[in-house]
């Protein structure tokens, strides 16, 4: 299925704002496919086959559109941090998301249940969204809440102490509040 013809005009206009973040036309096209995937209303819109709107399972996962999405997310040379900096700069210029009186930064965490020992950042930890300590993955977010919009700015995964060599004494270990402070520093505009 050629998903390029399904892109609604407002989404295409939004995507054009980010063309400079990508060095190849295939990256630009796959970015559009990636963003429109969740809008298609398919059951598995959080997978490469769902985002590419191909059937799940072996035939769908080998479909060129699903392969292109997987390549874009894991192999492509575009810079996610540079892209996010571009997105934040754009948000500062829009009337609904520009810095204003009454706006606040919101720190939040989101957790998802996840089992296993091989995935980075997974472990038994407190998760507000689960309401208990369980095996999962947690991200710390900084969001911008204005009178007109609620905008995610940046997030990082929280790494439980058991993933680092010296546990809580390891310099690589950061608590959730430490991560939140780093996120605030990263999005601050002086």
C-alpha cells in the first residue's frame, strides 16, 4: 500500500516545517508515514506494520513500507535531538504555545508494564500510571501547559539502579528528580 497518498493536507503542511531535519527524500517520506500511522485508526498503530498500514505478521513486516519505517527508526542518520530542538523552536513562535503569562512547566512520569531482563531501563520500580511497584519502564517528562495548549517538550527514560554497575552510588545513576532538573535545564529559554 502506498501510504504517501493518504496524508491529509494539514499533516503535510506540518511535516513540511521539518523537511530541513532530513537529508534524504526517503527520510522525509517515512517521517510522514510515521506521523500519520496513529491517525489511521488501525488496531496495531504502535508497530512498524501498523504505522505503515500493512498487515501484521510475516507478510506485513516484510512489506517495503513497514521495512522503511523500521529503517527510519533504527538505522537512518537523521538527528532526533536536532529534530526536537527544531520542534521546540517552532513551538516558541506559535501563538498557542509561545512563552506567556499563566504558562507552567509540568513534570510527570509515565510507566508501562514491561517484563523481561534484556530491555534497557526495565525493572521493578514505582510507576504512577500503574499505581504500584511492578516490572516496567518509566519515563520522566517535562511538559508545557499554557492557557491554550498542553505540549510535551522532552522526556528521558529512568534507569533503575540495578542497571548500573555500582547501583545508587554510580555516577551514571540519576533519580527521577535529578532527571527532571536536567530536562528543565534542557528546555529552558533564557
